[in-house]
C-alpha cells in the first residue's frame, strides 16, 4: 500500500486517534476532522483516496456528508456507525457508500476492509478506462459523467443504480446472483443482505422498463438478474 491518504471523520477523538495510529503504522497518510460540515471542506481540500465516515456527527450527519461528496466525487467511502439495522445499511449503500462497518470494530478488520475497497477501486478505475459507456436501443449509460439517457433524455440516477445497470448492460445475457452483484458493484460481499440489490433493481425498472422491446432488465427466478438483449 503506497502512501494512500485517508480522511477520518468521527466526533469521538479516541476512535480517531486509535485509527490514526493503526493506519499510519500501515503506511497510510491520515487527515482527521470531527464534524460533518468540516468533513466536506476537508475532502475538497485534501482529495483523500478513501474516507472513513461516522454517521452520528455534529452539524451534518454522515448520510448528508456522503450525499454531498457523491455529487462531485466517486472516491471510496466506508461508513462507521454504532447502528446495525438493515435499513441503515441499505440507506448507506443507496447513498453511494462502498462498505459499512458497525462499532465496536476490530482495527485489523478496518485495515483489511480499507485495503479491499482500495484494491477494488483501483481495479475498477483500470477497467473503466477501457469502457465507460454502453449503448442500446433508446438507452445509454456513461460512467465518465455518471449519466443515463432514456430516449435521449437524461434521467436522474444515483451512482450505485447507474453502476449496477452499467455492469449488467456491459455483460448482456449473463445471469448474476445478488451476491455476485454486491461483490462486483459495491466491492464487497455484503453477507446475505440481498435486499440492497432488489431495491436498486426496482428503482431502475421504474426508469427503464418498457422503453424498448430489444432489451430488458430481467429477473431470473431463484438466481438473480440479467440484462437480456433480444435479437
């Protein structure tokens, strides 16, 4: 790991110091802030390679910070929180988080997850240089500017929804299980929380279903999903 910069956002000074010690020992640079408003400013100033973002923060909470950062950056974000409810996990992922760690956490696990997310992010960036746009009848998806157009009209699409349809459409007629999609699109195996994928597919269908008779975002019962093209 070559000197990547990590932004730590948590209002617990002890947790910040613990993370700083472990991460710098692993060769990372660290920047620390304790509230949501300054987190956004520091992110813009420092452009970190990855952000560890607590949810319960003063001024702006982690959800708001994640939403704001995703307006201008796709750099990886790992959410840190004492909450473990599925709703929180799904919300964090929908807002564009790359991983989700529940407190209390083991520092070795945090380091492992950071390395895994960075590895996936670097791999994805390499792959995206080869192909950043796919087009079908009345549909185009562009990862350069994170745009999806239906019938030539741009449709507002959150980052993970767009990445999901891009991945499926880049592999037409191939069936993926929910766990495979979680691993490929979100960059980690999110245990058995397949509801995350279902929620994203449902929202995508609201935008693209019935647009063309030449392709379809299809459920393969008992398996998962595929982007089916019809000759």
